[in-house]
């Protein structure tokens, strides 16, 4: 009996109906039903016909968030801030591959899209392509698996092992409440993009990326300055062609630039950070400073906020980004005392906090994370709170929908 190559795993709290061209075999496996097609049937034209498995998720609803950025641009730090907003620690799957890239907490599962590399390190070298090149990635599988998870179906996701550079045996991923897909290409493939309920792009300018890379790869990983420069240069053409263009699709972009408060600064320590928020996105209303829609420039330094050189400057206002209407909140400079952030927080509106001072509390909780004293940490925290709000709105609207249908 030939086993059809198409199979799916289905979590037990879902309802499935199966129509098959021939016999379908299903069995219980790791707490999941596994459906196999047991034979291929040839259609009149000679191609193989497909097995249709229609499943509806039980009461689970997965909200899907996309986070795009180049390597070393703060995705992991952002993820740690985001999962902290939902409470609970994020950990790799228990008892699984120690080199798994997945992080699971009560509410969230973060999967790294490097796991969809179709070519391993040697394969890329042989073919002369980088990991940023779409030819080194399996977008069909990415789409199928994100779609399955979104509809409540568990998947066996491959693992790209960053230690060995090989593709390891897959790991089982169950549909979470919130699925975050982070990596190089969450918005590259239109089909995957359409599955996202919210998307973020971390746009780190070349100068800052270079400074961060030096800090991490030289200080922590022992790489030489020349090798860091060479690796950035080697990735740049593919970064420009395949990664950077995704920012036009993002609902929120965190742009990190050198400061304008120090003339000709080239140290990259003081940062100007812009939070670009699209208008008209369902379940998302941009944060504003003082007065929604106005153009504001604010220097908060003085009696209530301690600032040393070069100070802090906030700006806010409407703008356009890739032809779309956006609101932009900008912070240039860095905080001296994080506890005084409450003063800034009290002047921001639409933060989606659950209590007064929640942004400041989150920032103080993770004061040791990179960027906690500047706009990168502040805006990542704010986006985390907006995602919590978006999740709550989506689940509330889905719960309300059947009730309304019954009433009608
Ligand atoms: N906001 C920040 N301010 C200063 N440095 C930062 C900031 N965010 C990240 N970095 C620097 O960049 C490094 C990489 O950050 P992080 O691990 O979060 O990035 P990543 O995108 O997940 O990287 P990779 O994809 O390579 O794993 C940090 O070790 C730190 O040196
Ligand atoms: O751009 C990257 C995303 O993190 C990595 O460079 C890519 O995944 C290739 O991995 P490795 O460096 O292990 O060969």
C-alpha cells in the first residue's frame, strides 16, 4: 500500500470532514490525529487527484503577527519585550531539539522563518546564494504551515540549525493564541502576507546596523572588524532587493537612525528612532503626542525629566509613507533616569495600556535589554501593548460574531 506524500496533523479540538479519492487512513500520534492518504488515484488527464481535508478549528483562534528585519537588528530583543507584555516566560519546546529556534509561552509561539531555508549552509555555498535570496527559502511550505496554524491545525515545522548549518528533523508546532513569525521574509510572499493580522518592520539604518554588529560580533563573538564589514557588504545587494522592500507592507515600522542632536555624530550611540504607524489598519489606532493629527515638537527636559547632553527631543505628526497615510512619533536622544519616563508616558495617548504607568513599568522591568534608555525600547514596548490590544479586539469580535448571527 503506497502512502500518499500529502499528510497533515490535526489538533484534537478541531472538527474535520474528509473527502478522499481513495481510502484515508488516520491514526493518533502525539495527541494529534494524523491523516494519511493511502493511495494516489490518477485523474483522467493523468495527474494525481488530491485528498481534501476540511477542518474548522474548535474554539481556538490564532492571531498572526509578522516581524521582519535583517539579522542582528533587534528581533529577539523585541520578541522578549512582546512576550513579556502577555506575561509568562518564553522557552524553547520542552524536550525538543536543543537548537530549536522556536519560543513558546502561555499565549505566544514565536517561530523563526530561518526554519524555512530550503538550502542548508553548504547548499547555499554551492549554489552561490545567500539566505536572504528567495531561492534559498521554501515559501510554499511557509504559506501552507502558517495557514494551517492560523486555522487551528498543528504542523511539523522544519528546523534550521544555526549551529551546524543543517536542516534538522521537524518539530511539532501546535496552534497558539498568538503566532509570531519573525525573520527575513514574513512579508515577502503575498500569500503569507495576507495571513498576517499585523506586521512590523525593524528598519535599522546602515550606520546603526554596523555599530550594533561591531558591538555584538566583535565584543561577544570575537569576529574581526574586516570580517564584519565584509559580511555586511556581501549581504547588502540581497538585503536591498528582498528584505528592505517589505517595509512598504508593514503596519508599523520602527526606524532607527543616527541622532540629529549631535552634529556629524558617527558613534551610533545616541539614536533617533521613528515609529511609523499606518492609518486605517483594522484593530490598530496610532499612538499620539498631545493632540491627534497635529504637528508637535517637544523637548521634555527640565524640571520633570533629567537630561544630560545632548538632551531629548520628541516629534509627532502626520506624514505619508510609500503613498499611505501614516502618523509618525519620533524620539531623538536618550533617557538618564528610566523611572522618570512616566512623565513622557503621561503625555502620550492611545497607548492601549491597562493601567496608568504600564509603559514605564514594562521598561523598568527590562531595563537591562538593549535600547531601554532610548526610543527603540520605548517604541518596541508600545508596539507590544498595541499587539495585545489588537489580539483582544480580534478575539472579542470573533466571540461576538456567532452571538449576533444567532440573534438575527
Ligand atoms: N535597541 C538596541 N540598542 C542597542 N543595541 C541593540 C538594540 N537592539 C539590538 N541591539 C544589538 O544588536 C544585537 C542583536 O540583537 P538581537 O539578538 O535582538 O537581534 P536579532 O535580530 O534577533 O539577531 P539575529 O537574527 O542575528 O539573532 C544585540 O546583541 C545588541 O548588541
Ligand atoms: O540571515 C540570517 C537570518 O538569521 C542567517 O544568516 C541565515 O539564517 C543563515 O544562517 P547561518 O548564518 O547559520 O548560515
